[in-house]
C-alpha cells in the first residue's frame, strides 16, 4: 500500500487524487499526464491547464474539479463562473423551488421594467433584485447538473439509461 502524504495545505488536485486512492503513477496512467507534471501541479509549481483538469476529473471521478478550475484558476472564469457547493438533491430542489417562487412574485415588476426596453433609475433597484434571484436560480441549476454528473460517475444513475431518455 502506498504511503499517504503528510503534507499540509494540499491543493484540491492533490486531495482529489488521494481521495480517489491513486498514487501519482496510477494517476499518470489514468490521465496520460506525467508523474512529474502531476507532482508540480499538486505542489503549485506549475499552472494546470484545462485538459489536465478534465483528465483528472475523469480519472478521480470528481466532476466538481472542472467547476473549481473555472471558478478559481481560469482568468475568464474567475470573472463569471461561481464556485458550486456540492450538496444533496433535496437541498438543491428546495433551493430551486424557493428561488422560483420568489421570482414568480416579481414577474409583474420585470414585465413593467422591460416593457420600454430600458431600465429607468427608479427601476434599477428592482431590476438588480430580480437579477440576483435569476443568478441564484442559475447557480442552483448548475449545482443540480453537478450533482447529476457525480451520481452518474458514482454509478448511482445509469449513464446509458439517462442518455437514452
């Protein structure tokens, strides 16, 4: 059995490999990334690229690595991609329904604001509030997609059955 690292402050790529129970050599075989490159990425000595992240996410069975990369390591994503917090299905659904109910209460305001194709100064506060609700719905939908991908990777949901629907 390989020795587990005692290094503190491991980055997410290091933690994910260890959680998957893979040595660097095994990870290298699964990802087609050299052991030395994996080590440099894990120690923060080399910047990771998107192809590496996708390979690691697949090999480590951790789709959330892609979201982490986009939200934290990608210069474009840092500006536009929120980091998702993995949670359970019931929490995701309740959050989504709550957000949708609040938005439903605001739909008449949104119609009034958008009717003239511009946002007047006295409408800005309501518009920003509605936009925040839409952002929350968007994040919750992405969280649901992440949850689904994780369930497929775990084998809890059949990929073939899901894709056939």
